[in-house]
């Protein structure tokens, strides 16, 4: 998932230098609108819904990736 989120960041925002421990809200250089747009892109691409309260608790890019993977697994469980 880290690679997939990295592709989105590169395609949408030109961000190429990322790490799993990078701060989502400050380290990426994105404003709040960009962050919400990123969430929307991820939700649409992976057919998941990201809870706003949960998202606010995510600090690092790695935590965000892990959370998205969890939501994808949950969604697949509901579909099966």
C-alpha cells in the first residue's frame, strides 16, 4: 500500500521523496484541502470509506497506509 499511496502522491502533487515515518499533516507539505483530496482519491480508488475521526488520529504515512489496508480488508470481508 505504501507504494500505491506513493504513486498517488507523485501523480497528484509531485511528491517523490517519502518515507513510512513521514508526518502526514506536516511532512508532505500539503495543505488541509490537499489532504482531504488525497483521502477522497484513496476512498474512490479502493472503494472504501475513511472515518474522519480515525483519519485525524493518523500521524505518519505508514499509519495511513496500514489504516487503508485495514479498511480494504474490512471491505472485502463485507463483500464476501
